[in-house]
């Protein structure tokens, strides 16, 4: 399965998720990106493209605003692939609490 993690700038949440699950579960392919061109440029990180959305079998986002942004650019095409983790932008890269939340929320969905 191809799994895409998307947050605002791709420096804390989505980057942590990509690297964590790439190391923990080799059964899938992982990518991550940010949805805000402004913040991605500022952080010199990866901006989400429509090709990435097409590549993904499952898309994890962290907030409702991420779903809204995808929908505003692509209509409802990718909505069936999206799972909202509801994890606010309160964590640093690989912060223990973030890792534990990711393991709890994502591991359940990868079993299905």
C-alpha cells in the first residue's frame, strides 16, 4: 500500500509519521508532504502535488483544514482515501507524545 502523510509544512507531524512508519513497517511505501506552499517554501520541505495524491492508496492528514485544502484544489476526488488523525500542530519532530499518538492512531488503520 502507498501511504501519504500530509500536514501544513512537512517538518513536524507528517515528516515524523513518514520516517516512523518507514522504519517500523516495511510492508508499505511512505511519503510525506506539506499543504501550504508558503510554509513549505519557508521550511524548504516537500509540497504536496496532485501526482502524490494519485499515488497514495491512503492519505493521512492531521486536521480538518488539510481536508478542506485538498478538497478546494481537487474537489471530492481524493476524499475517500483520506483519514483525519485529529492531531494538532502542538508537537515537535519525533516528540515522544507525537510518536505515541501516531502509533496508536495509525497502527489500528493499517491492520485493515
